[in-house]
C-alpha cells in the first residue's frame, strides 16, 4: 500500500500472472477496481460508431457516489458514450427526448420574451391641448 491508501501495482509483470477481465471494469477480491483500457476504448469506439448525432440526450442513473436518477442532459457523442459505458447514464428514449426538447423550447421563448421586454423603450408624448405656444423671439 502507498501513503494515500491505494494499493501498489507491480507493472513490471502486468499481464503475465494476472488474467485480464472480459469486461472493461472488474472488481478484485481486495475491492480494487481494474480496467482493461484496450477493451474499454474498443467498446467506446463501437458505441460511438453506432450513434449518428453530434449531441445526444442522456438520462442519469442512480450511482453509489451520489448520482441522481432521471436528470436529462444533452452532451457530446463522445461524452455520452463514456457515461453509458461506465453505467452512469442511459440514452434517453423518444418520449423523454420530445419532452426535454419541448421544455427547452418553452424556456428559450420565455427568456427571449423577457429579454425583449427589458429592451422595450417608451417615450412619453404630451397631448396637445388648445393652441400651440408661440416661439419666443429675442427683442
């Protein structure tokens, strides 16, 4: 163990005595989490190739470290793939996407209306009553 509490890894003989996990993440008996980076990035690239959109809506899932479930977020395709692969989010279905897009449209319209109203200028114009006053001349 090192000073910060992490277990030391013998990188010199990595892969010789240990069996690499079939999934990107695996938990060892000691509770440490290992990751096979080649397999992780292979799965990341496969998932990224399946998505055609540049930005994807994802819905968060509840995680052990305090992640809240059900928060919809629009993220870049690469970030969406990472979140999905790590089990921290799932892709939003069509109904969730439609609801999110509609809510964003309503918020954008409300913002634009408030912004326009704040820029609106009024000018008070007096109503003429009777005859106009004559201009003063210098005498």
